[in-house]
């Protein structure tokens, strides 16, 4: 009986897993170098599903954030069609320094231009 209690105590003390979250981020889509895409002036990531946002969830004005994300998994998306547009990107958030990455699951245009970067 003592062994069982001890094992339960160890299970409760186990560290949290490094779960990768699916998030939604809105920002300005930039191509730093050929096929090297970043999202600049991006909002803070918010928990989301992998699917493209519903029409009611697309911002009517381009929000301006202070984050930047390197985009990966971009080959499935026609990003050149959205270059220098404000977009909503959904994907798996990979926290890293100096820049976190988003492994994309969807891209949706918000505006055909980017708002000026915050000062």
C-alpha cells in the first residue's frame, strides 16, 4: 500500500509536458529572402484551432502588434499572393530565441496592405 501512495505522489510531481499549441496570430506578411517568410508587427498568439478562421473571426481593421514570427511549413500555401498584406496565420507555435516559429496550418487575408509598424 505504501508503494502505491509513493507512486501516485511521483506521478503528481511529474513536470508538465512541452505541448505545442495551435495559435492564431495577425500581422504583416514579409518575405525576408526568397522562401524565407516572417510575420511582423504581429499580435500576441491566441489559442485556436488549425482551421482557417470563420468570417466573423477575421478582424475588420488590421491590428498592430510588436511580435515577429518565422513561418515554416510554407510550401503548401501561396504566400507570394499575400506578400505585404495583413493576414491571420494559424499554426503550431514553437517558442524559440531569438524568434519563435509558426508551423502554418492556414493563412487568411485581412487587408491588402500592412499598417505602419508601431513606434
